[in-house]
């Protein structure tokens, strides 16, 4: 993100985006926990890719934890490719990117050792990335450094430019 001049997750600029922002970085954010599961589907939206984070967390602290069971946990499955990622036995945070509106996917039920308790729950967060962001990143990647520097700025600078255009 730094390479393309995008703010990182801790930057206050993310709080300044209006809800109706048409060219936002993420068109949709989904947060799930407590033994979520769903049927195979393709997402019905205009995003190019979905970025997701999966982890087991302590629901009281929100801190990532390592599951206590060697059994197969819940999975995210891609039926067309007969591929599934076991979200239960990975010791840490799993990041995944896929074309969610082109590839059928779903989450499966966890084995008993992985079901939510007072000390453990499975957390998932999906950020459906807008095609606009990908297009901008590709354009920026192909610019010379001085051209890139002239185009990269944060939300406060973008507001200045938009205000000048509106006059």
C-alpha cells in the first residue's frame, strides 16, 4: 500500500471517507465469527478481488490465539477446484485473496474441537476490493517516479483538489 501512496490501516484518513464515497478502496467489509458457515456461491458485486483475514481469537480480548485441537477445523472451500484451506490448524492469521465474484466459494462447519467457546471463536473479515482501486494501482505502478509522486496524496490533499475543481 505504501508503494501506491495508500494510507495504512492505522492512519486516521480512513475515518474521513464519507459513506457515499463512490471510489472507495473497499466496496464492502464483512466480519463474521462464532462458527459461521454458508452455501457455495459467487459474490454478486463489482469487486475485482476479495481480501480476507481469518484467525482464531479470544472473544474476550480480541487477540489471536492458536487453536487447541489437531482436528480439521472449518475451511474455506473452492468447489470448482476441489480445494479447501483448513482454517483450524494454521498457527496464526491467514490472509487470502481471490476473485470472489468469479470463483464459487463457501465456508464449512467446524469439528467439535473448533466450535466457539468463551475462550475461543473463529474470526473472519473480508474486504471486497473495488475495481477502481486495482486500476489506479496498475496505473501508478507503470508511471515514472516523478509522475507517481505528483499523483499520490492522502484524503486531505484529495479534498483540496476536489474543492478546487468544484469552484
